[in-house]
């Protein structure tokens, strides 16, 4: 429970969580704040006000927070004194987000903390974002030090995203809007920036002249669980690609920003999004693969198919639970370099990985018995077992003829540093308090991502491109393998 001198303390704040009884608050927000408190990073004057329609009272909210900590914090990190200190920070206020009920009381509850940083976290259903913002404005809660935090889905297409951004923008200027993409808060995702811009080694090679292709895989072994209602209206393209995967692609592909300043970084990401080559009706069949899982196996045993999980009512759903892409960025740095992207539910394992595959040596001096000279790969493993591997060719040690071997220079972070990787929300929440928007999506980024996604959705529809079935526990439809293999390349499943 000792405070770590490397941690930068934050200013006094009051964080109001709308949707405080929901899944996001229980699973992520409360545990993340507890962790930061445990590490001694929260100032004495840090207060968390839970808001929901159901009136829990202070005691009920405290009980909910205890439960959340019990469920989502490792037992070794559950210290009674720290839990009590954290619980002491909590207040509760019943408010109906869709009417004026409870708002004057909330304004009164926040008033004593007027001199602190105000954070308003909308952990609610997205259709409440606009009405809540409007009331925050009307009831005087959106003052000049207040920041609003929202999370995807930010719209379901470009038009609805614009509408939502407009509604939020009526009340909060862009420098006070924090759009979370929790992938940007992941430790190893930030490592992509560290690797690229804190080493002289990679950047000179980081272009079409030296990179053959890039692969990004975000695989989950879980199915849609209890989120089928939302998921069925979204699908893998909206749920994972529009946000997380495109953000990863931006970090890999962007030009070096002038600094880590929020707009410097976001300007560069925006340029990448705007340079993505459009995938239209004519190309969509060749460049994208949709899939939907059927009954099969997960690491924990037999599992039903997606349609069975949805039940009778939605039995005919054509929502994709898997998607693979070949994307291209139309600029000088990346011309002709394919970015193969894929994500899906009920794949064999949970793994997220970026593979940068370099071009082969131009000419091999080694004779046949030395074996093939394989290409170098840089593999950034986001989860689990975070780390970086650089695959190199070396001489196989030992006597006898010269044989070559492909081996990784391995930096598995848990082994190298022995530290706990903080959850993305721990960093992101405190960045909001600090007023640092670097890891949050700016309005134009979100809209540029939709502008690339929309035509794909439309083309799927126009071409009646139904998802192809795949068996739960496999790497998606065979067409995803064909997508990359017809270019003479292969998905690197065990790259890390
Ligand atoms: C969420 C998606 O944004 O990210 C989920 O809505 C997905 O469908 C999740 O499961 C994956 O996040 P993580 O951090 O577990 O990789």
C-alpha cells in the first residue's frame, strides 16, 4: 500500500459516475479507482459520486463498491484499511437521466466540491449521452472545469456519430470531451509509441521500402456472453474495428508527432484514418471476410453457436462475430503495404498482437543446407503475456555446417520487469483528472473512422454478403486464411 514515488499525484477532484450500478462501473471504473487509491495516487480530496435512477443510498452504493472490489480485485490486493478509505470517498445521488428528477439535488451534492476538478463519467446506455449532457448544461454542472467522459458506441454510423458529437458539443467544448477507447490505455499499446519513437533503430526501416506487411489480430475466446442485445445491433466491424483496431493501426502507421501533446498525436492519427483507401462495393468481396460462429469448443469446453445464444427471437441474425480485412493506406510511407486486420469472438484463444513483417534480405549468400532465410518480424503482444519479440536469423549454435535459425529476441514484460500491468482504466481515468487528452479520441478521428467504415457496411448490404459460418474454437472462416494466403503470406498465429 506504499505510495510509489514514480506516480504523479493528481489534483483534488470529484468524479460523478452516471450509470453507477451498471456493468462498466462495477467491472472497470470502481476497481480502477480503488487501485489508484491503493497505490496512494488519489489525494485526500477525491470524491466519487455514484448516480443512478435506482436509489441505493450511500450505504447501498458502498455495498455495491465492496462487492465490485471483492469480485474484480485480486485477493492479494484487497486490504481492509484501503477498502475502508476508498469507501469513505463514495457518495450516492439518485437521478433520472431521462427526466429532470433528481438533478437539482445532484447539483447541490456537487456544489461543496466546486473548487475541485469535475469529472462527469457517462457510464450509461449511449442513447442517454445527449440527454444527460443537455441536463448537465441546464442544471449548471457543466462549468468551465468540468470534463465529460464517454465511451463507445459513439454512434452507429457517421451520421449518428455526428449528431451525438454535435449534442455533446453544445454543452462541452472539444477540449473537455474525453472519448475513451480503452485500447489506448493498455500498457503495451503505448509501448508501440515508445518502441517507434524512443529507438533510433526502427524508424528508418518503418516504411514500404522495408516492411512487407502488417498484421493486427484481436482474438477473443469468449462469445457474446450477456451482451447479445447490444452486440447483435453492432457486430464485429462496429464493435472492434471502427475503434480499437483502427486506433492500433494508427499508432503503427502514423508519422512521428512533434511531441506527445494531445493534438500533435491526434493530428497524425487523423491523417492515417483519412488516408485509408476506401473499400467499396466492387472491392468488398475481395478485401473483407465476415464470419459468424457456430457451435463448437472454447478453452472451457463445448459452446453453442451465436444464433443459439441469441435465442428464437433473433434466430435469423446476419450480424458478424468475426471480420478480416486487407486494408491499405494511400500515402508515400505505406503505398502497397497491406495491413491485414482480423478480430473475432470464439476464436481458439484470447490474444491481441501486432506483427510488423519486414521484407526478406535482397539476396541470400547461404547455400541450401543452411536452410531458408526467413524475414524479420517485430511482434508486439498486447495481451495476454504483454511483451515484444523481434524475430531474427542467427547461426544455429554448434559444430558442423552453417545452419540458420529464426529466433526471437524476447522481452516478455512480466519477466523483464515483474510489475503488475495496470488496467487501461486506471491510466485513462487519472489522465482525465489531469486534463491530458493524448489517449482519447478527438471528434474528427471518430468521424474519420466512421467515414471509412460506412461504405463497407453499405457494400455488405448491397452485395448481400452474409457472414460465413465458422466453428467456435477455430480461427474464423477459411476465407480469412485465403484472404492472406492468396497474397503468398500467412497469418502468424504463434508469432509471440
Ligand atoms: C469492447 C468490446 O470494446 O472490447 C467487447 O465491446 C470486447 O466486445 C472488448 O470483448 C475487448 O476488450 P479487451 O480489453 O478484453 O481486449
